């Protein structure tokens, strides 16, 4: 049984590494957004120049940052919840809350968003939808696809949470978390 638990833990860590890599990579978009916004302002007010594509790129970066960063935020327990109760729960009770929250809230919402968005994204791809503005970016269909990417990343992170909950509730706690997995106030 120990080998099976080790395999589940490795699988959870692999799934979490995807969220971690995507989130850290996407975080660089925040710096790029600041630089491009600064350039837009300087060009507009100092040189009376403006490019629609440059302005739209800020919106694209903002959307990609938040859509791809959702799973990273979930991985690091950064989404809103009622922490005044959750923090006081035992580790096992927290695992039950995470398990039920993932199964009955996260997964259904992700599946709903995915299926509702599928036609919206497919229609955009069928047209290779671009900007409605002259001189705008031609990748609206790619931007809309990020909705599906977000749901996929959240589902992968949700599976990692479910695996960790199963391990914890099954008594496999000693090697469940790496040092960086512990919250500031400890477990």
C-alpha cells in the first residue's frame, strides 16, 4: 500500500508542478503589462502616437495572467474562502472541506464553464476572429481559447487536491507535504 500512496503523491506533485510552472511563467506578464502600459502612456502624451494593437495587448496580457493564474492561486490556497472557520479546523476536517469543495463546487463549475464556453470558442476559431478595431490584434480566437485552458488547469489542480485529500484522510501524512507546502503558521 505504501508504494500506491507514493505513486499518488508523485502524481499530485506532477499535477501541481504544471500549475506552478504555468503560474510562475504567466506572472511575468504583470511586469510586461506595466512596461507596455508605460510605453502607451509615454507615446500618447509625449509624442501624440498610439497603436491600437499595443493597447489591446495589455488587455490580452491581463486576461492571460488571470486565466492561467487561477490554478496557481488555487495551488497556493489564495482563493477566497471563509478562513476564520477553515483555519481552526483540524487537518482531517480541512481535508474533508477541500475534498467536498473540490468535488461539488470546483469540478462542476469548471465543467459548466468548459461546456458553456465550447461553442463560443469554436465559433471564434471558425472565423479566426480578430479585433473589431482597425489595426487591432488578430488573435481574439486565441484569447477566447484561454477560457478553456483555465478550466483545464483548474481541473488538473483539482485532481491534485483530491489526491492529497485521499492520502491525508487515508493516514498517509508523514510525507504528504514538502516544507514549502506548509502554511506560515504550520500544520
